[in-house]
């Protein structure tokens, strides 16, 4: 078991059972308005009633199972790449750590360990999968990562019948800041999605939380969400 600690903040590493309190005491001005605009554009479309939206706010903080469903989306196959068997998801109360655009308080999706109360744990994640169970055309996710390795990447990958049909990725700066990344895929049909870490360091893992997972079918996607946008938000 190991952790990195700075200014009262910890990030979970390797040991999936680690519960660690996180609090970022200093933040740079945010410029994450575009992520909210992207999400709001979809909510204004006529087909949004058919969208599946997971904000995790209706669930109680704490450990979940190796798979679970909320907001019409099933999450499964979490891999922290630490070895030792299946990994459980967690609901993490994060309103003391992740205020602002891109985060719908109070909860976010965590990986392995979790920290009781409003300060959040940044769990180790290699990849996880999710699906609404139907063919869709647009998906987006807000990822918050902190103290991940420079040069590793996080991608949102879309699959149809087991074949990757679209992907969007960002390269992590390793700058020690709490970064917000908005990832989306659109324009082609897909039935399953994956958030995936890759790269040269520590099996490509990242340390993070996820919120606002959205999957939208046509025609909602065609009306306002047929684009890709990535916003990096620094605090």
C-alpha cells in the first residue's frame, strides 16, 4: 500500500482497499464552461427523454459491487491493474473536493477505496466499461484526475459488436493539479463504451473520479451533440 501526499491531499495507489481523504487547498481559476455548455446543449434537444444519464447522486456513499446500474446505465469490469481479482466501484461524496462545472454534487463515481464525508478519494483506475443496453449515437463523461502520470492517456472508446468504432483521448500533463477532462464520442452507432487509461507508466493507470455519464440516441445527438469537445479544467 502506498499513497502520494501533498498539502493535505492523498491519492490512492495500488491497494484497492485504501480509504484516503482528499482535499485540494489551492486551485487555479477554472475555465471549464465549455463542458457544461456541451452537456446543456444535449439537455435542450427534443430527444433528451430517451437519454440515459448517471450522476450517482441518488446512491449512498460507500462501496458498490463489481457491476451496478444507475440512470439507465450499467457499469462493469472495473480493472485497477493491480492484480488480485475483481475490483468494486464506489460512490464517493466529493462536494468538498469537486465543486463547479462538470460536477453534479454531491457524488461522483470512485474506484476501489472511498473516503467518508465531503472530501474525496482519487482511486486507481485502469479501465471500466458501461452501456445502456441499446445502440446509441452520443456519449460523454466528466473525468477528474489528480497527480496522474505525465504522458499517460485517458480515452473514451465506443464499441459496436465488440469492434471499436470511435475514440477520444487526452494526454495527461502530470502537473500535480486537479484537472477536469470532458470526453465525448458521437457520429457513429455504438452499444458499449469504455473509459481506458494507457501509457508508459504504471500500466497506464490514472487516479480519478467520474461524474455526469451521458448516453444519447439519435435524434437527440443529431440535433445538438454531433461534435467532440475536450475541456481541461484546472483548480
